[in-house]
C-alpha cells in the first residue's frame, strides 16, 4: 500500500484522458456505503497548505478546520485521483474515509463533491463536471449553500458538519 493511504479497495484504476486529465474508474461493482479509500498522510496546517505549490494543493484533503492530509507527489495512490463532481457517487463517512453514496456499477467514474470537505479559500476552480446540477465554480464556501447542505446531509466531513451546525444555531 502507498504511504498516502491506509486502505484502498481493489478494482480501482486511473484513466488518463488528454482532454480532461486523470480520473478513477472502478472495474468492480461497489455496494452502497462500502469503503472506497481511507486516506492518510502528513498532517499539515492551513498556513503550511497555503505555502504549497498549486499542484501539491490539488492533492490535499482537508480533514479539520486547520488540518490537511498531504501526500507527496511521488507517493500518490490511485484514490488520490478521485475528482470532484456536482453529482457524485461517493461521500465522506469520516473526514478521511470515502464511501459509496449509492450502488456503483463497474465502469463508473468515482467522484465526490469537494464541498463536503473543503472550506478554504485557496480551493476554488471552475467546475467541468458536466452534471446538469453543476455549480459552475467551486469555492471553499460551497458548504454554506442551502441546496448543498440539503443534498449532502449525512455526507459531510465532521469539521464541515460542525460549521453547518454552528451556522444554523448561530
């Protein structure tokens, strides 16, 4: 197993498309709530994350308000190439644990909505997912959108859920 993971399910592979880059496909069906990956890595602060190159930031996973998992670029695992979608088939069970939100068929591209884990300003980009519900631009504030909160209730990383709960009660 690569240093950037604790667990990664079998049957995942990276596809490289010259037009859209890397993405992950499953070669095996995945049942709803089955674990796809449990990530690990060096824990770094927001200040350390902001000091990284844009390419290094692409592979960060935010796991708390001021904590990110960093895997060096030469130690990336297949699951590090699971991309964002505004209509994902995966969600977070814990801050570092990605599971199937629904049954996933062999041949499907795996994706999760970064709004379920990312709350920082440097994580912002134009979305090209192509979903009918595409938000067009992703930002670290997408978790604040009522439609995002409704859509992913139960699938947010704990640190994002705390922010949502604080915004609702505050």
